[in-house]
C-alpha cells in the first residue's frame, strides 16, 4: 500500500498515512485526472462523478473533448487551432 502512495506522491513519510486524494485511471493505467485535498478540505462527489463521466466520454468519443462544467448529453467539441481564444 505504501508503494502506491509513494508512487502517487501522497504518502506522508514517517506518519504512515496519505493525503486525501482521488485518482481516475484509465484501463491502460494512465492517470486521466486527479485531485489531492489538504486536511480539512472536503471533496465534491458530484464533481468527481462529472469528471469520471467526462473522462469516459472522451476516451470513447474518438477525438472530441468536454468543455468545463460539461454534463452528459451536453455539447462537446473537436479541439483545433480555431478554438484558440474562445
């Protein structure tokens, strides 16, 4: 367990505990999103679910991406130079 915490850089050496973190890892083992919170800072389960849904959508969509605050069923877009400065 400590090996994983060290690999994710959340282990508090000498204390035997880890910072509170959430990691979304794709089937290929690549971290797609992560959030590490300071002590006393709560996490938002609704936002975590939204980010997970967006990561899943992007991995399955073949090139489209989700804008900030995207929710399932809302518009996505294909990234490109024309989006610079939107």
